[in-house]
C-alpha cells in the first residue's frame, strides 16, 4: 500500500491576531508540526492545541499576534 502526502493550506495570513482555526485530523502531531512551521514561514507566532470541535478530533491553531 502506498501512502500519498496531502498538501494542506493553513490560513495564517487570513487569521486576525488572537483569531483561531481548526484542522480536523487523525495525525495530530504531524499536523501540529506542519501548521506551526507554516506560521513561522510567514513570520507569524502561533500556538496549537489538540482537541475536539463539533464531534471531530483535530488541532486548534491560534494566532498569538
């Protein structure tokens, strides 16, 4: 079985300061790492927390400033 890598777009530039967005996933640690790397790429400081939203498990990203 071959695995495909899915390229994900993280909406850091469209997220206001102290705003947040949720990414539903089962690969929590991988999404957390790539999401925070994407924030740093844009010069944005963000944080990530594991959690649930509307019954789905995933990662909630928050733009610190």
